[in-house]
């Protein structure tokens, strides 16, 4: 693969991600048409969908698809896809029963009065469980064209349906969540059609034990990263008022866009490194991706800090400006080390260096403890996010270049390479 190909694919994915993210971002313009408390409810509902621990499943299918296509095991991949989708459906049905039994308690804990908000969120969760699988298939097959279109379709469907419900029908948080559900449903349909050669046709059994040895570290590693990236919103919802959660959510939406904008570089890198590791080929993609990510994320954080006084009034009510301008510098700065952590972690896991995983999980556990202790103000919460983002980056850097890379990570990579060759 030439560098020109990498940058062309990354450029398309960045455009698609920005376009899709911008369309999703337009949903937050609707905050001007709903009360602050309803916007706080919306932020919490979206956070619930984001915290569903199946996001790492996408990374698993990226890796397994890239490996299957590199080693000629498409039929085993087909069986894996079918079993996974059935398992996710069964898991969601079990969760729905639990939600039904404890509906009142859950509504009270989340400070939500409308049960419809909870159940439309459950449908969003169901779709969100399926999206990582189909996005992972597209990414692992390096079908970046339709992976990008999937992001755009998701955003367009979301904002179109939500705008109609809020502006025409007079809906609030539930209406916007319904729009989110519509966008996910359309995206799932398109992605399922584009990946049909992978999940249709003959299948054959696979070695479940060997699969788990690869899948569990991937899921735990990317799950820990996802937790570091999203958990703060739920803690803010618990410790602060609905209005404060709304202010924090707006700052978070703008700042998290840094991760979404630079994420495509890592998305293109990951399956290529998996493929290269399977073929025992050398590649310099890590350095290229890390440098590009640092430049874009750092510049984006600075621009967001400088432009926030003009940007916030453009998308939200004047009441959001004072708090938002105060929060955004801290929030944007906290996102930069997390973007770099994502690059290093993706490289390590793509190469089978799983020694980093228990350390990153430990960072996540310490992060929970810290958030329960340091929440005197919204700024203090963001300072905690930033500290643990730096800590996570330090752990991944140690396993990439430090002594841990030689003693643990390197051994893991060699073992993984030997397994691939023997298989």
C-alpha cells in the first residue's frame, strides 16, 4: 500500500466523518427549541446509548474480517457474524425485560418523567449494538467508501427525522431520540446490504477458544478506552443539575468532535496493520498516523478554544455561553491525549500486544474512583478527565516504545505472529 492510498482513504474518511458528524451535530441546534432541562435529558439518553459496552465489538470484527480475508477464512467469519448477531439480540431482549421490571427506579435515577424516552432509547441501544458489527465488517474489508457513506447516512437520517418531529410535531427529547433511531435503522439497512457477501452463503465452524484469546483482550482494551472517553457525562448527570448537565453536554459535543475528526486516520490504519501483521510485513503507518493525529487534534483544540465565544451562540441559547466558554478549553485539552491514546492502543492491539490491556483496565477502575471523589465543580471533573487521559497515553506509550514494549508487548506480538504463521 502506498502512502498516497493511505492519505486518499483517510481523506475520504475524514470528509465523511466530518460530514456525518456535522449532520449529527445539527441535532443540537434543536436545543434552542426545547427547555434546558429537556436538553439535559437528551444528553443523558445519548450517553446511555454511547455507554453500551458493544463498541469494542466493532474493533473485533475489523480485526477478524481483515484476518479472515488475509488468510482465506471467509466461511468461518460468516458463522461468527451470524452467531454474534443472534447473541446480541438475545442480550438486548434480556435487558429489555430487566428495564421493564425496574422501569420506575431507572426513571427516577435518571431524573426522567416520560417512560417513552426510556423505551425509544432502548431501541436506539438495539441499533447501536448492531452498528459496530456492520461498520467493523466494512472497515475490516477496507471498504472505506461505504463505511464513509454509512456515517453520512446516519447523520442525515438522524437530523432529518429529529427536525421534523421537533419543528413540525412539537417534540422534545423523545422526539430527537426518535430521529436518532430512524438514522440508525436506515444506516443498518444500507450497511447490511453492502456486507452481504460476508454474512451470507456457506459457513463453517471456528475454534472458539483461539477466537476468545484474541477477542477478549481486544474487547477489554477498546472497552476501557471507550469508558475513559464517555463515562464523565453519566457522572455529571448524577452529581449536577439538569441545567448544568446541559451546559456540560454542549461543551462535550463540541470538544469530542476533535476525536471524531481525527479518528478516521486510526480507522484506516488499524485493518492495514492487522493485515500487515498477518503477512509479517513491515509498515510505518504508526508514525504517520500519530503525527497527523497530534497535529490535527492540537490545532483543533486551539481553534475551538479561540472560537467558542462565537460558536456557542450560533448553536445554542445565550444562557449556554458563559458556562460553555469556561468549560471548552478544559474539555478540548482533555480530548487531545485521548486521541493519541487511541492511535497507540489501536497499533498495539492490531499487532497482538495484549499486555497493555490489564494496565488500561486498571486506569479505568482508578478513573471511576477519582470521578466519585473529585466533582466539586464541572471544571474539576474535566481536570480529572485530562489527568487520566494523560495516564492512559503514558501506559500505551510505555508498551509501544518503553521497556514494556520489549518485555511484554514484544513477546505478545511475536507469539501472535507465530500463531498466525502456524495457522
